[in-house]
C-alpha cells in the first residue's frame, strides 16, 4: 500500500480522486482544495480527511505520493514543495507554464530519485500505443509528414472569466487542448528543430486562443498541429494523429488505428501489405476501475506501481513533459513574431522585383480584366 493525497478538486481532480480512492494499492490520506462546501460534502459522505492548506496536509497526512490537479500556474510551486519533502508527484498537464521551471523540477526530482508523471493520458490509449510500437519497428519507414489534431466543444460562446480564460494562469486552447496532440508528436518524432506559421486565434474568448495552428520542423520533414476547442460538431474532445512515411501511412484516434503498408515495408506480425485496421478495444486491457476511459485508470495505476517500486523513469515523466512544455512555448513565441509572416503585399512587391517585365505586364493586365 502507498499513502496518496490529492490537491485540486475541479473536473480532473474529482476524476482522479474517484479513481485513486478505488485503487486496491492506495490509502487515501488527504484531500486539499480551497472550496469549503466541497470539502464539507466529501468529509460527510466519504469520510476522507480534508484540508484547505497544502502545507498542513503535507505535514499532517504525510503522503508518500501526491496528485496535483490545480490550475496550471499553481503547479510549479506545489510540485517544488512536494519534491523537496521527498514526495512522488503526479501532476495534471501541462506540467508548468515556464519551460525553465520544467527543467528545474525535472532535475530536482532526478536528484532526489522520485517518481514523476504528467497527465498526458493519450500515451495510455491502445491505438496511440500501437502507433508508437509500429514506429519503433520502422513499419512505415522515415516519417516525412504528420498531422496532429484536437477538437471539442469547450468554448461555444462568450463567457465569464475563470482561470481557463486567462493566458497567465494557463488558460487557452494551446495549453489545454493542443498540448495533447503535441505530446503525441514529441513522443513519436521527438523535439522539433523549429516551429513556424503559428497562429493563436480567438473565436469567442476575449483574452485567450480558441484555436491553434502551427508547423513543426524536423530533420526529415514537417508536422502540422491544428486544434480548436470551439467546435460544436464534436460531442467531446477528439484527438487524431496521421503520419506519412516512405513505406506507408498511419492514422489513429482513440477508437482505432488504420495502417497502410506498401510492399516495400517490413511487415509487422499480424499486418499485411495494404490497409489494416485495429481497434482500441482489442489493444487495451480491462482496467481495474473505469471512469471516463481506460486510459485514465491506466495512467494512475502506472504512477502507483512506479511509486511503489521507486521506478523514477517511466511513461510521461517530467523529462518527457518538459519537451512538450518547450514546444508549447515555441509556438506561443512564434505566434507573436511580426517578422515571421510574408504578407500578400510583400509577396506582390517581391514578385514585381524578381519577375521578368513582360510577365509583370501580363499579370497586371489579367488582374485588370484585360486580354
């Protein structure tokens, strides 16, 4: 058994609480949140020990591991506090806002030999795991083009202000939605050399982005990220990944994986030349507790098992999450660079400067409707 505490009781915090409390190897020793009435209800109907102050919970409950599910801007301080006390940490994504904090906290955890994990649950989805396995087998050869997408109905009209509506607190589609497909890209392809063409678009929100688009550049090709959380056509969040390689193509979402293999490919066992389809239900073991999806239980179970074994390196540890944090920061910086865009006017001026005079005259004549 391992003693675990939870801090933050929003949507994800309550989900984590319900799952971790049911885990057969966990003793829940404390729950912390700033909302008094919620703590009162939990104490009354579940008997769990509640706290409004994190330091007090850490001092009195003395957990061996903690789950942090607070707004992103609070992560760094809480993580640092826990690590300095020798506590294993599971933190909701993204890890932190400032990539410098990611590096510092990763180093601190490694120094103390502590287990860390970030809630990028897609790495526990059967279809996305199969993508990783096939890439490691070099099934589709060198990946030259990739598309990572995430859509959902989060912000469908102008709304009041919460921490999710403030960029400084970690709000916005980039941090909250695009982080998921970006984490898959960094898992599959590694850290990009650069990013370009980044656009953060406000649709209904006043101060944050509701849609994200960017191009990630790798030595052998490019990857596009597109995310929109103002998409009413989606019942809930939908994440997709498509990869084109020299020997085939892979498409995957939470439900299934489609693989096309050329006759030049090294065919993995169970696959054939041409189209292949595998379903997540066939690629996923039954969870010990089901809520929202098998991957949510699987990621918490992985954290618990690693914490009990003291296995500091593992899926979604701070080191891997720091890579995603860095890419998020690169996109954010690129999106505000005025010199990174070629305007239509500038392109016209460049064409005039470089094109032969006869072609210029013909083009201008065509634009004016001439012959």
